[in-house]
C-alpha cells in the first residue's frame, strides 16, 4: 500500500522521491457539479496534489449528526481527485480558520457556558472525538494506505498563533490515530509561530507568501532535518466589506514560487481556486474592530470564482514546468457565460409579517443568544413592549453583529458592532409600542481568541436604564424559504413616475428565462444590503458598501426555462430590478 515517508532530502512515496506541488481547493466553496472541472484544471497546471480543509460546522450542524450529502460528499470529492491522478492533503481541523464562519468550529459548542475552544477542555475534546470518529469513518478508505489519494493529514491549524499547549496537540494526534489515521501528520504555522505550534514526531511546515529564503531558513532552524514545505504559499488575499479588492501581480507571485521550488521545497499554493462563501458561511476578523469577510473568496487565485484560468495560472504553469512535468494539453479556455439580462422582482413578502414560518419564539427575561436558540446562521428577531411614550434610549451590552431597530414596524436606527455602537436614542409615540430588534450574524470571528463569538444581543439590554419585563427571541435561520407567501409588488401609477423606494426587511421575487444554463453574476444596483437566492440556492450576502458588487451564480443552480430569483432586502431599494451579468465586479483595487 502506498505510504508517504519523510527523508532528509524530501518526501518518499512507495520509496520513490515525491515533490509535493499542491494547490488549495476547498470542496465546500465550490458547487459539487463543478468539482471535476476544477480538479482537471489542477492537473493541467502541473499539480500532483490538492489540499482541502474540512468544515466541521457544516458537516455537523447539530451534535451527534454528520452530513455527507450534496456539496458535503467528501468521499466523492476524494474519488474525483484520485480519478485525476491527484494526491490529497487533508486538513480536518478541528479548527481551520480559512476565513470561514467561526474557523469551522460548530456554533453549538458556544451554547456551553465557559467552554474553552482549541484547548484540553473535556467538553471540547469530547466533541472533537465524536467529530473525528464520524469523519474518519467516511475518509479512512480514502487514505493512501488503503489505496486512496490522501497522503497526509494536518494536525490542527496554525495553532502557534493561538496557544502553546503541546498537550492539546498531543491529544488531537492521539484521537486521529485512534480513529484510523495511519498516514503522516503535519502541522503548519507562520515562521514566527513554528516553535509554539509544533509537536515532536510530527512534520512541521510553514506558511508565508513572500520572504521565501527567511521563511525556509526558520523552518530549517526549527526542524533541522526532513522535507521543507510551505503549506500555505499565499498568492493573494481575502477581502472585507468596506475595503478594496486585494490583488497580487502574477509576476511577483510566480517569482516567489520559482524561489521556493528552486530551493527544493514542496509547496501548497493558497489558493489554486478560492471559490465562494455561499450562504452565511463567511468568517470575520476582530483585532480590536470587527471586520466581516465578503461573500467572494476569489482570493486573486489561479482560477477565478467561475473556475476560469487567470494570467496567474499561466505564469505559475510556466514556473512549474521548469521544475516538474506539466501536461502537454493547452490551458483551458474560459467557460460559457450567461447573456446579460434585467430581471424584474414583481412580488414581495414582508419578513416580519411571516417570521413565524421560521420557527417559534422563545420568551425569557433577557434576549437569548443565537446559540441558546440552537441556531448557527442567519438572524434573530427580538421583540418587547415599550413601557411609556416619549424619548427612549436602548442600550445593549454587545451587539453581534448588526442590529436594525424598529418601533411599531418603522425603522428608527441601526447599531453596528463594527462601529462599536451599543446605544440608540429614538422616540416612542405611544405606551405599549412594539420594539423589534433584528440582529444579523455577519460571520463569526475565525482567527484569534475572538472565535468565542456568540451572536445576538449580549449582556443586559435596557430601555431608559431598566430591563424590560420580558423579551421574545425568534430564530430566523433562513435555511429554507418554503412557505413564504408573496403578493404582487406595487408599481408606479404611470410609466414615467419616479421609482418608489421598496422598504424592507422584505423578500422580493421574480422569474427569469434561461435558454442554456451557464455561469453568471447577479448584480443588484440600487439595492442596499441583504441576501440573494436562485432556485432556493443561497448565493450569499450583498452590500452596497462594496467592494464586491456582484454575486457568483454557478451554472448548476440554473435550469433551462424558468428560474426564480429571491432577494431579502434589509433596508430599501430604489428599483424593482436586478441584473444577471456575464462578468464579475469584485471592486476597486489599491493603486
């Protein structure tokens, strides 16, 4: 059976030298019907390996449940990689970072008061044990020792940037071995964190995007013998809302790849193909200020969000050809795209009017967090009565992450975690007015100690310094839109009449005819903030603040003939139309 081994001068597979030339490709960020296409393009680049994380939070949405259907069919992805002749580096976490919601840790862990994530806390380790048991039951037949493509498995992820408890790492290694992992384990850390994040007997690898010589030198200092490997060679970066689109020149990135390979190192390009944070799956960073990540995970990678080769793909292929065999086939051409078309969203459904469709409300003395409600993603609607008419100051301990405030259905303001806002002043025009607070989880923090990121209204919530007698807390996960009742939208009285703002929060729906499904992009000019679906598939968040102004539409979510577009607008739109386009707009880049 093939087994990966380490030697002083590199890796051996079945006793033969192997230089790992890998690229990151996260199956959960790509529509499953497009996996084979992306893997084929990886082989044509000259890669012999692909790397993927495993998102615990998607595979285990509830304790004791493990999903491997549809886009979570990891065994199928591994089979497709093997069919292309590709090895696989598997990175199961339990923590993955990846700019992914909560770093891949399930939200239900945070229902435990005081739990310490990424530690030897018995509650955390017990949950990890269950996860790895379920995961490895599916993956074990795909390890290289069983004839499969998985040649190595990562132990945790950049732990040296978080802690230094080698006992925790040893516990994880023991769990992986207990559940059948008999291929080599490896850790990965940035050069400055290699000592804290390593474990004796486990191969250390380094993560960096530049300063190749110093990065490899530090790795060799920490690990005097064995293969040199950069497990995350960063060739781009992720974007956050309100910033610019980050890019890196192909020539600059290719030159550093050449330095890596010339040094004899193995490499995993991060990323070969970034993909998309579909639905509510983007993460966030908080280093004093909360910064949510955008929907696109294009990452300025070798394949763009639609899987088309970029100039960086061609530049990397030329470099790889200097150091390893590259298939003689030509660089793949871009795939077909939708013809641009404007779509009218001609029916609507108020969110508050139909909130009960998403589940019952819980009544308690204080607002319940999303985790207390057993919810991972989406929104929570909090409601209470105001005791008197007149000036009101609403104050919350913490808002996580964005709260829209309404009195008797009318918007009175917004509180944003990103702006460190905790209090809002407004006027109630009658005693007993209904106060509603719609709180959006904009993505759990995925890096640092902020991963303990519970969502909703946290801490005491007061009205004029007093806590209300009680709150209603209703989970709005929006994991399905089935059952929503739409009515025709109002239209201008005359064709020349000015557009009337469509006030939310409300769902808007329309239909578009497609002759032949193809990749496209949904643009929402005139819309403010919300979520978009096509045929029930959640494309992700949009926000007029940018930088991203289009959402990627994978061809497999479309069908010949009629297709349904649904948009949840949280604020207001100046137009009833959206547009399907043939090219993306990820925003301006820095000069």
